[in-house]
């Protein structure tokens, strides 16, 4: 369970404007008075020391055409306290990674003014920045901090950061590299879709020879309009059922989709980086590739383009890319000619889940 963020909802992220000139000059001076001359997440304010030049720079930094080849586009936000419009920190989002950022910097850099530290503001700024990352199409966020920076480490961990490794930093210190996944799909997330007007949801644990884990049932009682695939197959409508199988020792999450007559529509296999449970709700951390099995035995591999794009964005390693293909290929081979057995398996658990 994530630690409660005591600053939750108290901040907003604002792109810098002339309105904040005096505040940013005070912000910089406060760090200098505290013998801090290198700021994090400020987009170069510590180097320029001139608000107008800095504002022009951060405006240009958002577009690739405005920056040097060895740099990446980035957006700087001010962490502004809602109650008094005070700038308590800054945070910079790099829109993509290069080799240097992949090793020692990451997607996000952040800083809080000395007088406002230990109040949860760094955790809250990162939470808000992750929402901005989603808008930019970043699906796996890298954050890096010094091994001995306890406050920074906690703010990253509070936002779901998972330590991958430690690497040497240029100043003789040790960098810790954390990844935050924005690809987690929670079993109950469909109830937030505008199309879903009424839904029954149920979770049940099983410890059987053929399956051990949780099964989550999304029973769509009322849908605004049916959801059709490009080939005309309907996968969501009133009285449709999605049966999700969460085996926490596997990297494959199966969803069996049934229509209003409890007839199988298709089986959808998500290849996952991890299958887990958070606050009592199962989730899968998506690894992009998906395998579909149709009732007629047809097998389809989906989302290779998303996988390759994530690799090109350096949001996954070559080893992870190869693992995703390995799992998917082995699964497709295993499913060949097995649609009847898969149907018997999922039908059994559908009956278990819908009975009173």
C-alpha cells in the first residue's frame, strides 16, 4: 500500500510566466543563501541567473527544432501552492531519453525550496508530473537520485518507483535508477469509462491445480453504446462479461470475453512485465505485446508497433523486448489447436464467478 501523500491536492503545476518573476528570483536566492548553487528541475535558472533569459529558454526547450542535437525537448513546471500562489518547487519533464539521460538523469528532475522541504511537496509534484508524462505519451518514467538523498528517494518510491540498479555518478557519488510504470492496468479500471453506465464487479481467489490466483469479473449491466473492433466483433455491450485471470507467478494475464448469452467472443492474453495486487485490486504492468485467440482457432499477435516504439524511446531494454517476444511466441505455439480446452477452462470459472 502506498504511503498517504500529506500534500495531496495542495499544489498545481504551472508553466512559468512573467507573473512569477519576483518569486523565481526569490526562489533562486533562497537556494544560494542556503549554499546550494546547483538546482534540480529548474531548467537552467541556476546557470542563467536571469529570469527573462531563463523564461525564453524554457519556452524554446519544449520543441525539438529549437534545441541542439545532443539535447531532448523538455518542459519545466512550477509547483505552486494553491492556498497562497507561492512557488514551492520546480520540476522538469524530459519528453524522451538519450543515452546520458538513460544512465544518470531520467525523465524527471525536481527540486523544492529549502524553507518548504519535508512537507510532501516533492511527492506531490512528481504525482502531478506523471499525469503530464501520460499526456506526452511517456509510458515508463525513469527517475534518478543520489543514493544518500533520502528525501528524493522517498518521494520517488511514494510514486511507485522501483529500483532497477545503481550506477556511478560523475561526482564520485552513486546514482539510484528508479522506474515508474504508467502502463499498469487495474482490474476495476473499466468502471471509470464514460461508456459504462452500470457494472457489477467481483473478485475471488482460487488455489486449483490448473489455476492459482485471483479472478476478477467485470459484468457490464448497462452500456451506453456497444464497442466494436475494426473487424466488426463486439467486445463490450450490455450483459457482456470480462473474466480476468491474475496468476501472480505468471507474466501472462488472460481475459475471457463473453457476450450476453455467455458465449465466448474471444480470449485476450496480455504479456506483462509483472502481475500484482495493489490496495486489494489486481493489476498487470503491460509489456505491450498481446495475443488474441478466437473461438475458430485463429491466433493474432497485436501491438508490435507499440513495443518497438517503447524500445526506441529507451523505455525498455533489448532484453525486455526479446523477453516479450519469447513469451508471446511460446504462448502462440501452446495455443495452436487448443481453443476447445481453453473454452472448457474459462467456461468453468465463468460458472464459478456468476453463481450466487
